[in-house]
């Protein structure tokens, strides 16, 4: 294991804990949302703060960054849209009657989930609410979005004729132990996925494979067919709430209050690796170039070899829980409830891991070549035996 890392830079501009960190699609900017009621915009080129968004009347729970616009949601029951270049508030979305804890931007839609037990859909370009999704018996904690074009066959689409105007669907996870799938155009509930016995804390969607993964306080992860609503598999090995999920190349990574991350084969449900060493709950995780990065309630970030599970580095310096991590240009960004954004150089780890992967591929190639020669030899021997036997 490498030595404990020290941060390249520590950004201390916020006056309260940072609840979320978002990276723009072009990778040029980061957005932090804080307990101090403000959001800040950071350049990934120079790590400087280039924007300060003020206007919310309470703490910011979550934020989302596009290339030209930023979105924040707050305990003040509102969502705000900001101009990235000027810092001007472009729109205020009002309608929720309690804390807005999650937002999602997809196409021209802005989706939100709230403690008022509803999810809502807004027009990104206007302050207008398009749809309201009512049916959960408790707060909506997590959101996902997909189009039926991604998952339905033509004959199945014909059955949903009334939804032809828009084929977009919203997925919501709630503390009422259910996951619901909604038609965006009508607000109608398409599926209610029953099985969890605790709050649904996280969702990961794999639309091409028609699958949805949900993590819960009941210690399980469940896989669902998002077309039929059928529960496919239950992953049961965690000993605490499942807090975060990541799906990479059909490998599912789950971070838990039991202080571990587990890696599962999504196709079979087999658990193939457990990543230990955390001294508190695993609050966030991110896969990058064969390395699994985690953030924990013990105020440390860690880097594991994703295949072997070996701990490669510990990043120490934060004082409280790390709520979110992002990776760009071989820099690790960690945002914490201590109010700081810390930036770490991970080039050394990435280089070592690339060399290791290269060696493994080379060894696999030699092994494969040997296997091919062996099969070729055996085939030739087989042919000779057949000829000798007159077959």
C-alpha cells in the first residue's frame, strides 16, 4: 500500500459543509453546494473559485452542473437555475412544500424529489411545472430517468399508445420502501416495485439491459426488470444500509454502512470482492481506470485495486464525512461536511495500475496463445488418430 496522500490544494471558501459536488460534462468546471446556502463554481484548470451563487434561503442539499447552466436545490423548498458565466439566477422553480433533496436534468426536463412525498417535472427553460408525481407515502430520496425507446420492443410500444406523445419515464425511490416508475407525460404510475423492507437510498439504471438496481436500509440490493416490474435478484451479504451504487462493465459496486464496499457480477449476483479498511460508513464511491475510490464517514478517501481489493492509498486531511467525490484529468476531488474541497494528485496510482493491467493482459495473452497451440496440437493428434483408424 502506498503512503497516505496529502492534498495538492485545499479550498476553504465555503462557510458550511459541502453536501454535493458536480462535474460539468466537458470537465472544465465543478460545482459545490453547501450548508451555507450558497453554491460555488470551480475551474478544473486552475482550481480557483470562479463563481459564487447566492440566493437560497436555506442550505443546499444537492446540485447539478451542465456546461452553461448550474442547478441547485434547497431546504427552502425551491430549485434555482444559474448562468455559469455571470452567476445570475435565471429561474426559480417553486411548488414543493418541503425540502427538495434531489434533482436530475435530462433532455429539456428538470426532475426533483422532495420530503413532501412528491416528485416533479419542470421545463428547464421556464419556471413552469410540467408534471407532478403523487403516490409515495413518504419522502422521495433518489431519481433516475430513461426513455421507453431504450427498453421496449415495437409491439410493447404499441400497447402504450396513450403515452405516444412522450416515452420518457421517471424512476423514484422512497423511504416508504418502494420504487415507482412513472410516465412523464401523464404522471401515471407505470410500475410499483415491491420487495424492499427499508428506505430506498440509491438507484442505478441499466436501460440497455432493462435492469434497475436499488439499494436500501434493509441491507439489500435488488435487481428489477424495468419493463415487467419483476424482481430478478436480491444481493444479501451487506450487514448495514446500502448507501451508494456504481455500475461499470456489468460489475456492481455497493458502499454500505457496514464499512465495506462489495463488488458483484450483475449478471449472476455473485459477490466477487469485498473492499475493507474503512472505519465508518462508505458514503460515496467512484470507479476510475481499474481503481475504486471511496469516501467515508471516517473523513478519509481511499483507493483500492478494483480487481484484487488491495488498498493502494489513503487520502487524509478532511475532518468530517466525505459526501461526494469526482475525478478529472487524474485529479481526485473530495467534498466534505467540514466545508472544504480538497484536490489530490492520483497520477502515481493510475500509472502503477496501468502498468499492472498491461502485465496482466500480456500474461493472459501468453496463456491464451499457449492454450491455442495446445488445442492446435490436440486437434492435429486427433486427426492423425482418426486417419490411422480409417475414420
